[in-house]
């Protein structure tokens, strides 16, 4: 066996699997499967299959997922940097498919880092509705935010909070909640030997206690009639069927929705046969457990009348914009300044809103600064884009976000990204942010440059190098000048900003994102 597994773990697996144990043990001699998932925010599945530089084999349980050949390096292709796909372990694509996300839903990914499942949810929302992605570990939220930005997510929010605090701020609010729970990681032993080193016989019990608290918080944040999907990458019954059984006893308004439809998922153990197990000797992927739980729709114990600031972002408030909508006048779709709140920056860890509003007897000292910033943003949009972003403008220092929720929604919460980061103010000028570019489509920009993925120029741009580009290579909409910011695309898909002047593209690709 290529992976040296703890003897106590293997003895437990013998008891669980019986006659299937030998097949299970032999699976550890196999090479783990690799996969990618198509980013349908930017490209269709059919189009990516046409242009893919490597062979793709469909993953049965994910319509946008594909196995990649052994030796393929999808992270070393310009398409990865253009956000056309996410590199993801195949079994990990299953939970979101079972969540049943549709455009317009309000979705919470409670344990989201590094962002694989959040980007999958974002693609299903198609820019409509709301995605709140959270992780308790501050360092992990950096990768989470970056992946959502690379993917082109416009309606996403990133938090660094405990599940309990999120439930207190958003009671009975979300239509769908995903808990990809922290666990002992036994299902990843073949793929990640560090998980083996961290494991001991007491690990499952430790995580089971943690999972119970997360489930309780998620139940409080779910709207009546909503769906909750609980998943782990472990085999331990106390973390899987045990956690769900205990939750159902204490929450009688929930029931298990039987999982099926692929033929390759095994049922859970005992009375929870409606749950699913992905075994590495039965599927081309690593070990997973999934439970789909449905609330029966009975009223929440806490009515909206008692929810205080919850009314600020009630369902009567618009939380989305359809970026494909055309024909409206700019003044009809322009963002509107949200009510002001005092905020402070928790440096390196995001922003915590203080929740103290400016009284009617005084004027918010930052009002004129924010109004100037909105005017500068509006001018950039008119000069550069074919549409106007919709949402609530949120200001943190010099930085500007367009959020699906008003600023009040973040009161008391440690917020890493309150929405779509569009840029910052510098010396009175608006400077567009990189995530502003990565979420745009070629046809939405008035000034663009398309580089070929097969040409060295694309890699040069991704490395941050200056490009020599004659004016005639730029695509400029009628009525706009050649000089200025350019949306740089790879084979027609947005990758970042450049600034054209006198035959050169000044590279605006951020250092931390560059090709290495």
C-alpha cells in the first residue's frame, strides 16, 4: 500500500465494510483522480470542451465537471488565469449539485475556504441572488476571496465569522445553506498524506462535537422551507450519520431528502440510508459523505417583527442585478448611496462595522468624499463600460465595493469582502480594481484587447510585463478614445486591466496574481 495508514483506522474500516474491505484497501494503490469544473459565469461547457488544451472526461455527478488526464497541468495554462475553470477534486463537486441552487437564491457557504464549492454556487446563481461565503480562519479567507474574484463573482460576500454570529445577524434568512464541515479528513488520506499525520483515534469525536454546533447555527440561519446540505470528507460514522441523527432528534422540523440519481453513490449506514457515501473503491474520486436536509416550512421561532436590523435587508430589497440587461438609461440603473455607518478597519483581517449611525443634527464628514468617489466611479463606467453596476456602494477607506446588501447588514461582523470590489480612489481619481475586470465580459467593455492563449503575449501579460500594442489592435466602441484603460482578454475572456498610451499597454495585472 502506497499510503501508510494507521492500524486503528484500518481495523475500523474492516468492521464498517466487511467483504468490501479488500477493494477499499486496494484503492489506496491507485493514483488520485484530478478534475476541473467549468466556470459558466464566463464560458459554456460546450465552448470549453471545444477549446480545452487537454482531454476531458465527464464526471457523472457534476454536469460542469470533468476528469483531467494524469500529468495534465491545468493550473499552467492561460485559461486558468482567465478563470475559465476551477481545479477541484471530483468527489468534492457533489455536495453543491445536491444543494439545488437556482438563480435568485440567497445562499450561505458556512465553511467555505479555499472556495471550490463557493465558486460552484456562484456559477449556479449566475449573478442573481446572494452568496455569503464564510470561514472561521482569517488566513484561509484570503484564498477564498481570491478564488471568488478570479472566478468573476459579482454577488458574493466574504466573512470571517463564527457560525453563531452569522445566524444572529441573518436569522431565518438563507434559502440554501452548505456546511462542508471541518472533519477528520479520512476520505483524503489517499490524496493528502498530511491528513494521515494529523489523525489519531480521538480525532473523529473532537470534530463531531464541533459539527453539532455548526449544524445548530445553520438551522437558525435557514429560512422556513429551506434546504441544508451537510458534507464531510471522512468515513467516521460519528461525524456523518451520527451528527445528522443527533441533529434530527433536536430539530424535528427537518428531514432527510433521499440522495440518488447517479448510481455510484452508496447509501449511508443504519436508518440514514437516504444520505450518501462516496467510496474511493466505488467512484472515481475520494471519500465523501453527504446529507440533504429539508425544513418543513413551519414558521421560524423568531418573527421578522422581532428581528431588528433584519428588516434592512428583507426580501423587499433588491439584492441582484442582471449584468446582461440592456436598454435602460444610466440614471435608472445607477447605484445609490447607502445610508452611512461609522466603520473601522481590522488591519489584515477585514473590516468590522461599528453600527453607529450619524445623527440628523450633524453631517457625516465622509459624505462629500464618498459622493466624489461615486462621481469618479460613474465617470469611469461611462467612459469604459456598456452597462452600470447595480447594488449598494460600500466604502472602506479609499476602497469601493458594490454589494448586494446595504452596509447595515454587516454591522458587528468581521467582513473580508462586502461585495464586488470595483476599485479605489487615489489623488482624486478612480483606479479600477482587478476583480472589477475579472467579472466583466468582453462585450461589456468599450475598450478591449484580446490576446491569444497560443501566443507568448498572453503569458507575458500574466507575468506583469509591458506589451507593445499598436492602436489598430484595440477594439474600441464608437465614440470612445483609444487612450485609457483596456480590458485585456485571453481568447475573448477577461483577465485584467491594462492602460494603453502611445503604442504600449502598461500592465495593471497585480503582483500577487502573476504567472510564476
